[in-house]
């Protein structure tokens, strides 16, 4: 068995006629091991030279470039090597044989066995070895102890999630669940809580998700996890996060028994106009708070004031929204309110607000798109203004003859 098994592109014939793919340096048979061996020139390793090896992917790319094949190699025992996560540079290396599609499972088993025996391995090569196993049925493999040992050490959250979902052995599942919790990966912690069968989930999964402070997956856990897996701490962490988007989504999507009025209170505290508007539009009855309207009015964002008047269900609109829209003084949204707000929300306040902006472009659009009774009210307000220059400017829009006649009278 060898430590740090990896892969290298070579050309020639195994075992007695191999050469490096690029420089065509010949490998010589090591008399003691009976394996092809290549050694760096004396005193060159400290200068950055040596024999290099890497992952299957990198070796295959190099082999394709130089018309070679991929071989399994390892640093020669007793010689120096610099090892990274994806490969190594060694003072000398031995070649154990070619990698083929047919023998890949056996080579993967060799890597896993060496790792099981305590020989350190290149992390990316160990990951490759695990991937050669069909994780959905890994626990039925005769090499399951080797696979479990590698899974736990690698700490790959996706692989642990798949392995834990498929395994039916309680002892193995416990080890995998603990290893998954150690990764702190919110995505796969959430998926484990959602999809792992009964008996696989452990409280440490929920604890690790809480510790991640990932608002997206905490929200999803509250929405999707079954009773018995969800815990109240998830709600507390989301409330403390004060992220408006997820406070809104909780109110919209979480089941009864998990939502509390504290989410509404904190959402109000954020003063986020978009999420206040969305909560007023989408939250079910019993969760909506009248403070949404008052706070939205206080913030004074004209776009969301207009949208609230247009979209909020009956019983949620408050007159303070119309007054706040007028106070904001944006003619575009005053015009849109007159065009889109239903009766009972549109009022003289909107008309007077648009007149006070003295924006003839939006008054002209109101003439085209407002209902006749609303535009007539607008004309009446214009004709009462003392600003004759504004009335004169308004007549130049030439919207229609009736418009002209009313405004002409206002100039007399």
C-alpha cells in the first residue's frame, strides 16, 4: 500500500517502456519494488523540480494533449514530496499501472483501502474514489467501512447527504449525520431535515443549521421540515436576523404554529417599503398588521404607496397611504393612482396632489387614461387654481376641445 496515490499522463508500454508524456524521460524499473520508477536529478528537488502527479481529470487532459494514457502513481517511500489537495511534487515516484474504465472501481478501492489503513491520501483523489461508488447503495457494498471512513474525513456535504438518505444501517447513519452536521453546510442540512427518512434525522442537524445563521435555509426549514424536526430556535434566529425579505416570506409561507406576531413587529421595525407592501398584499388574514400601512406611509416611498393602493385586499388599505402619496409629490405615481386605484381608495386628495405638482405631462396622460369622472374632477381643480401661468401652460397640451374650453374659462 502507498500513501498519496494520484495520477499521471505517460506514453509507451507498461511496465518496461514508459516515458513522461512531455519530456519523454524514460522510467526505469526499481529492482526492489519491481515497478517503473522515475527520480528527479540530484539536488534539483529543492529548486522546484521533481515528478508531478494530479487528479484523474488533469492527468487525462494532459494525456489527450500528448497522445498518452493515465497511470496510477505514488511518491517513492522514503523520498521527499510536497503534497497539496489536488496532487503532489515528489523527489521520486513509482507507477502502479494504467487506469482504465474497467479497472477504475478496483483502483478506487485501492485508494479507499490505503486511506482506511491510515496512509494519507490526496483529498481530490479520495473524492474521486468515493464518486466511483454509487452512493445511493454504498451501504450495501462490501467496502462500506472504507467508504464511510472516507466520507467522514472528506466532509463533502453533498456526498454525506446522499449517503445518509440511502443508508438503512442505524450505526452508519449516526456517523454520517454527525459528519454532515460538522460541515455546517446549510443547503444539505436543510435537505437532510426535509428528505431523510424517519430514524435518520438527529437533533444535531437542526442545531448545525441554526449555527449556520443562513436565513434562506432557515426559512425553508420552517416551511418544509416536518413536525419533530423543526425547533423554535429557527424562528428566533430568523427574527434576530431582521432580514426583511425572509420576515415577509415567513409570514406568507410558514404553517400555523410556527409563525408568531413577532415576525410582523420586526418587519415593521425594518421600515422596508417593498416587504411591507408585499406582506400587506400576500399575508393571510390574522397575520396582517395595521401598522404595515402606517409604517409604509411614514417611509413615504411613492412606488410602494401606489402599489399598496392598487393591490392590497379590501380591509387593509388606509387613507393615510393616499395622504403619504400626495406628500411624496411624485406626479407619476399620483397619475397612476388615479388610473389604477379602485373606488373607495381614489379621492380628491389624489386629484389635488396631482394639480399641485403642476406637471402638465401627467395631466395630459390623465386626460387620456383616467376615467371621465375622475378627469372631470381634475379639470375642476385646475380651473380653481390662482396660478394663471400654470393654467395657461396646461391649455397648450391641447388634449381635447372640452379640456380647452374649461381651461380657457379659468383664464378669464
